[in-house]
C-alpha cells in the first residue's frame, strides 16, 4: 500500500483527487503509519475489520474469510462519476494527467479505460481507433454478446461439454480472453454505473464468470453503442511476490502461510527495515525479502517455500501470454 500511494503522488500530475483505502483487516498500527505518511488519505473500514485485524495481530490460525463486497460497492456508489480502481499491489510507473483523462472519458462516454494488461495483447481488442495521444477506443466485437450463449460456452461446464465445444472450435482460451477487453478487476478507470453493473447478483462472492456475463449483458443494450478504451502504454505494474490471504493462489507441493509471511514483511516495513521503493519501478526487492525470511526462520513461511510459490504464481500468468519482468 505504501508503494502504491507513493507512486500515485510521484506520477499523477494534478492534485484534484482523493485516495480512499478500503481496508478489511490491516492491524491499526500499520494504518496509523500510512496516515502519518499520507495524512490526506481516507481509510474506509469494513464491518469485519475489528475481528479480522485482531485475528491477524494475534497470529490466530484462521481469519474470517468473508469478502467485503458491500464496502467496495458502497465506496463506488459514493465515488465520482469516473474513478480509478487499484489494488494495493499496483503502482504507477510513469506520469499520468488523471484530470485530463477524466475529462476525455466523460466527453467520449467511455465505460472503462484500461491502464494495465501485463503486456498481454490477448486482453485487448483486435481493432481499435486512436482518438488522442492518451488512449485508443473500441466497440466490442466479441464471439457472442448473447448472455445465454456466453454462459453456456464460457461460464458453465455442465456435463463436461467444454471438450466438445473445444473440439468444434466453439470454445478456446483465446476466445474467452477477448472478453477481458471489457473487464478488469482493477488497474482501470471505471464509469461508476458500469462498475456497479459488473457486480449485479454477486451473492457476496468474487465470481469473474458472473462479472463477465454482466459485462456482456451491459454491452448488449440495443439503444446505443458501448465504447471502451485502453491507454497507449501501460501506466501500472503489479507485484508477484505476495498475496493478501491464504484463501487463494494455493499450489500443489507448496506450503506457505501468507499471514505469517506478510507479518514478517510488514513488521520490517513498520520498523523501517524494508524500503518498499527500493528497486522501483520494478517489483519489490526480492533479495531483501529473502534476507528477511531467512532471518525470521519461520517454519510456516520459509524462504524456500516462498520462492517456489512465487515461481508458480508467475507461471500462472505466463501460461496465457502475460509478460513479467
């Protein structure tokens, strides 16, 4: 989070913005340090923050895994008509005039502007139009914009029909990835109305298939053309050295407790023994993290298991065309 916020102040070329941190369990002392460094940041906490932060601070074996989607959606509802959504492991790598971007998006009525796609052209449209020196626009041209067909082909796999659809060249990973041109979990500027539509019927679960289906339903409106965009170059990078919880990104033959890992790293940062801007604009200093893990010598967060996890995590993205430094 520290690196993310520092990169915003280093690169966003106007002061007409507010940074809201949506927090679901960070121990208070870490948040206090963030506020001391960035007093204008506003922190919004989920209802479960006290329970989760106490569990993390006390090294409890389990932490409530409920996802704070209501907090996210309430923040979006109260946001400006366009807002930039970042996860805390994103950071800016070059200057951006956010106010100029916002004014252009409003003029062109863009639903979403991607600032990051990890060098993977499969996540962008095949055809686009350059409208200015900042970004290109496109109207989605997807395999199908019928929500029933989309769900049947790309979302559900009842009776293992995926193999049959693949055999007849109806389904492919590349066809599915095309839909990510109109969708992003973060790293994009969203029009508020579009973002809220993505979360329709969410059932308190982060379901990318449902969100893609909602995106398809949105662009299938007949009354007008839906326009999306992406910047000429990527303005953001994301990290591949950690994760926020133990609930996802688990790999066979890799054993690591990320609550323990994160506490080691966070404590080093809190005590000024870990400079998050070292190695910027590339990912965090991996050698420093290795040093901290070796020094901590914690059985549940060993340096060896962490390095195995990092490689598996990177391979997951490399396998479908992303580029990682």
